[in-house]
């Protein structure tokens, strides 16, 4: 039988060891940041994701007192840049701009990913959501969502809609609408949204669901007709365009989102600090206005844990949708 004094001595040693390990961790989190922070964007410069990253980097720089530098690492549907962050040190100095593609869609599009969207990240917060708009070529004899549904039902298999490619969020939005409306429309994948938009303007396809800011000039010029937006509420840039939900498909909602995450294992104190700074920045009127001009709505997560739950739910939702439409992982 072991002596009580030996047991106490051993327990004390364990506590001292644990304290010695925890103390540097806490001290590191409390003094963070002491140098510049890298925000990896898995897409090219100049796009909508890059716009979000640069505005958030600017505001986080102001709030944290250290430079937050955007580092564009594009490639393979965002996989290249996302992997970099997944395998980075969890010290708060490397962050990832993530979104529906990197964390919800890619797991259903690729048999193997070099990162786990759930296990390899510490989600911090959503920054924005981007509603989409359903637009048709004016040659389509439909001036409302219900008229489009009626037309598609009367002409099954003849209404073509374009997207930026198989599994792209625009494709998933189109398939969600197709399922909700119970119609037979045909997906035409392109190598980019701009190519699909060109064919929509030219009448080679009949409809498309796209980010609001892309077709907006064509809607305003009368070259395209906007029938409905995919968000739960109307979009300020298109105040006269009803939501699809209020157009006869109650509960329909589909919006892309962009947020920020750190590598898994990043101290909670650091994650919470970034979350607090993001919430503060996203509440600023000038930030809201800048995003609104891009067709985006600020949507900070209630907590990092809430964002983590959202990612799990989105991943499951997209997986079910991909299975239903027969997408085979590559």
C-alpha cells in the first residue's frame, strides 16, 4: 500500500507540472499580439472574398494594435490557402478567411481533402453573408417567381440555368430552388460566373442565381429581370425585388457566407479577443455601408462556438443536397 505522504507528493508534483505548462499558455494569450498577423485568403486578389478580407484586416489592425496582413494563396477551390492555415502554428498569428466553399461544399466535392473543415480549425466569427438574386433573360415570359415556376412546369427540361461550375455555390443555390419549386430545369456549368452571365445576357441560357452585385448593373439597365432574392429579408440594393420565400416558397433561404478562423488549438483567449474585435468592427456604420455597396450584409456570430455549430450544420446540409443531385466527389 502506498504511503499517504507519497501520494500527496506525487499529486503536488502533477499540479506543479500542469501549472508550469498552463502558465506560459495563459501569458502568451494575454500578451498577444506582439507582431503582425497573417490573414490567408484562398482566392485571388480583387474578388469579393478579397474585399471582405482587406476591410476586416484594416479594422482588426486598428483594434488589435498590430498589422493584419492579407496573404492571397489561391488554388483548387480554396483548398491551397485553407490547407496552409490548417497546418500552421496555433498561436494566433495565422488566420484563414473561410466560407461556404472551403468548409461546407468542398467536403462533398472532393474524395480527400488535405484538411478537416471541422477538426483542423477554431472558427472565430462570420463576417458577412451574401444574398443571391434569381435573374432571367427578358425573353423569358415570367415577371415573378410564381410565373417562372408555372412556365418551367409547362415547359419541362427547356429552361436552362447557368453557374460557375458543378458544386459551386451558385449551382447549389439553383438546385435548392429547383427542389423547392418542384420544377425540371437544366443546369449548365461554366468555368466561371462571368461566362455564364455572358450567355444569360445573350439568351443562350434562360436564368441564373448569382451574387447580387454581379447582375445589378444589368438589372438596372433592363438587360436582365430580377424575380427574387434568396435571403430571408429583402436586399437594400434591390428593395422592390421580393424574397423567394415571400414569393410562394415559404422558408426558402440560401446565402453564401464568409468568416474568419484560426488553426485548431489556438488559445481560447485569443479566439475570443479576435471575435470581440470582429463584432465591434462589423457594428461600425462605415463597415456596414461598405459591405452593403457590395451586396453583402454584416452577420457576426454570437460566439465562436455558435460559428462552429453553423459550420457543422452547413456541411451536413450541403452533403445532403450534393447527394440528392448526384454530385460525385472527384
